[in-house]
């Protein structure tokens, strides 16, 4: 109800049906968070009555400022929000456990069985999934946002699952695990996994209050670049590789983003407060390095082609450093194998 929303969020509320009258009765300062309610957007346009392109541009600028201000305010989560995010993460951890136990049935069907299994958990414990589940087996993992999820789940391949439960209060988790469908990594899969894991460890260690936001990305990219040079995929020295960003052919994306009501939360926040700002206690972000070798990439040895690995956890910046909110989910290769063995024995 309006009263509940007002008490919960500490803001004045009113019936949206009274909005036309309120706006038409004269308002000195008017901004709208666009894209949430088409009727409200249209009403604001009507009340403003902008007749020329200059006036329209000014209104658009004002609305944009509101969007930026809202994103700025959301950068640091309060205790209640952190609690909501932890609930989302905990339900997500259970959803990943459901998927691990369901791998035999997924092998008989398709990636859709993985998506559907996770979705059941999301609907029972939350509102929905926070974004389209990526259930990518085999070389589908090298397509970044593989959400078709109609591929086969084959023994011997890896399954990359990137999924998050969204709470009824609309906060979402964003977690990725890459698991061997057979229960055991091959030596080669493990080699790739271990490098991504080492990069994630370095990234997580660089999350601390007062550190520039970009540090965790740089720390993870350095580890990946060092590994790629050591394997002979890229020609060193590592400093040159990093300067030119040569590793990006195989890393494809940044190492993480803010998390909250949106999966890519606060994306429009002021750059000086976010991308070029410093981490602060109460911020929540993902740390998600990956390596992806396209099936047709002739720059890598044939045996690596079609392997894609990402490991993603949700991390809260604390006064002391950080807390990995998704730590209940196994992360190292050995832990993942032990967890799969345990889950599969229950299946
Ligand atoms: N979980 C999808 C993404 O971060 O883009
Ligand atoms: Mn993510």
C-alpha cells in the first residue's frame, strides 16, 4: 500500500491518479525518472508543453540529471539493502545447488533444463530471476550473453551458469560458476579454470575501501595477461600486453560492476563517483574475470578452442576490507568437484 511504501522507503507517496491534477496545479521543479511508466512520461511532456527543440533538450537534460542523482545515491547500500542482497545471494546459492543435482537430467535434455531448474528456485524464493539466465554448455560459454539456452549438455564439456535470484523487493544477485558436466575437470579445463580463479582471487583482494574502483579490474587482468604470456598465447612482456590490451581478445569484458536493484547497478552514476571514484564501505560489486577461446579462433591451439570459463562472486566492501557474499558456493576447482560429487550423489 501507499502507507507501507512510505514507511519502508521513508518518502512521501501519493496515488498516481492524483498526479495530473498535482502537476497541472503548477510545479516549480519537475524531473521524471523516465522509462518506468509511459503514462507518467506522457503526462510530464504534456504539462511541460515544450514547443521547440531547445526546450525539449533542456527537459531531457533535467531528467537525465535526476537519473544520475538516483544512481549516485544507490552506490552505497544501507544495512537493509545489504540484507536484501544477501537474501538474493543465499537463494541463488541454493539455486546453483539445484542445478548441480539436476545435471543428469540436463544431460538427457538441454540447457533449458538448467535454466528451468534455476528458475524454479527464483520463483519460489524470490520474485523472478534478476536477468536472463545464461546456461551455456561447451562452446556456447564463449558467447557472452548466451540466453537461448537450447544447446546440448554433454558429458566432458563445461557448463557455465550465470544466474541470479531477484528478491520480492527487487534486489538481485549475479553469480557465475563454470562446472564440469561429468563432475571432474579435464587437465586442460582445469588449467584454464585455475588461471581464471587466480585472477578472481587477485581481483577480490583488490576490493577495499579507499581503493580506486578500477583496481580490482587491473589486478585480475594482470593475472590473466601473465598466464596468457606464460602459455605462449601472447607475446610478452606483460606490461606491453596490458598497455595494448592484447589479453582482451580472450577476456572480452570488464571484471565487474555494481550490483543492487539493477544487475548492472548505478551504470549512469557520475564517473568521478563511480568508474573513476574510490570504493566505499557499503558498495556491492561483482568480481567476474573470464577467459573465452572462440571455437574458430586460429590464434589459440586447437584443444583450447570452445572453452569458456567465468567465475563470478558478489562482494560487499566493508570498513575492514571486503566480504564475499556468495562465499557459500564452492569456488576453487577442487571445491567445485567435491561439491558436484556431493550434489550428484543426492540426485
Ligand atoms: N550477469 C550478466 C552480466 O553481468 O552481464
Ligand atoms: Mn555480472
